[in-house]
C-alpha cells in the first residue's frame, strides 16, 4: 500500500536552488533540468491558433527568470497542437510516416519557444534529431551539454528521430544523455493521483511514490518506455500543474510542487 509523504526525497533536495550558482573545477554543481512540455500547452484553450504567442510568451518569461538565476534548462516539447501521429495512424495513415510528421510539428513549436526566449534576452538553441541545418542544429550530446554549461537554453526538437517513440521517451532519453538532475513534466493536473481526479472526486494525490509503485498501479505518469528509462537511469520526475500562475518558474527553481516519482 502506498502512503502519502510529507517530505521530499533526498534525490530532489540535493538539487535545490542553494546549489544553482556553485561550480568547481572538479565537476558541475549547478541544477540542470529537462522540462517536458506538451504541444497543447502552447495553445490557448478555445483558440484557433496552433501556437498562441501570448501563452508562449508567458512560458518564456518564467523560463527566462529561472535561467537568469543560474538554472541550466533543457526543454522537450511535443507536437500535439499540430499533429498526433498515433491518431493519424488509427485513421489509416502508415504509422512511421505519421510519426515523422509529428516530429516536424515539434520543431515548429521549438522554434516558437526559441524566438520568444531570445526576445527576452535569453540565448537559446534548438537541436533536432532529424537534420535540418537551415533552421536548427543537429543533436550532438557534447554540444548540447556545452550550451547548458554556458547558460543557454537548449530545446530538443524532432523527438528521438525515430517513429514509434513519444516525446515523453525523448525527455527521458535526453535527460539521461545530458546528465540532468530531474525531469519536470508540466501537465494540467497538480500531480499524480490514484485515479483520474476529473472523474473521481475522491481521487488521492501522492506527494511522492516510487517508479515501482507507479508501474505496478499503472499510474499514467509517462508511457512505459519513458518510465523504464527514467527508472533504469535514476532520473526522478516531478509532475506538476503548469496552469497555475508562477508554477513553471517554481518548478524550475526547485520549489516543492506536485508529485515526485523516483527510485526512492
């Protein structure tokens, strides 16, 4: 039986803001995060725009404030506001082609976020898993890590570059590759529940839980491939509600929000 916890795991506390500006020749000390955003988060509810500049601007402002405080930020953004490969596949399109189209959608979102960040004076780089040198850099692990060390926001587009893999899996993979401290999964609920809180008013929210518990209870944190990568590579996940004003910045800065999922 899983019980609610009142305190964060030490996995999270080690990466609090007190370390954000420390660095030594022996190794990296600043907090490094991978922020996972859905494509739908870039569109205002009810809007006909696929990308709402006002919404992207609000996100960029909070990201900029955290970046200027010394947080190293990488971002993985989905493409669901334009295209969902699995939905197209279910309607008769060949799955690999549909997924490649979805990857292109993530690049459009990445470029929109980069543009807003740069307008606020934050250096940002888009790296794509599919080469498109006229608009973005190719993903090169060491280059991405150097950008982060230099204080640049790195936005990973085009997923993993392979069909049949979600952007959740991309976030888990990139977090492992760039040695991020934590994955921040921005959602429209304030954490992980034992059942759908929109359908069950008695649903219980977890302060923290282990990967094993989440998997055994089939809790919808990420898809199973992404979840397994996080568990195997010891990458904790913070699930939080980004629709609450200021929550995105708070999550980036390491404040206590949502639900922590870790190896315990």
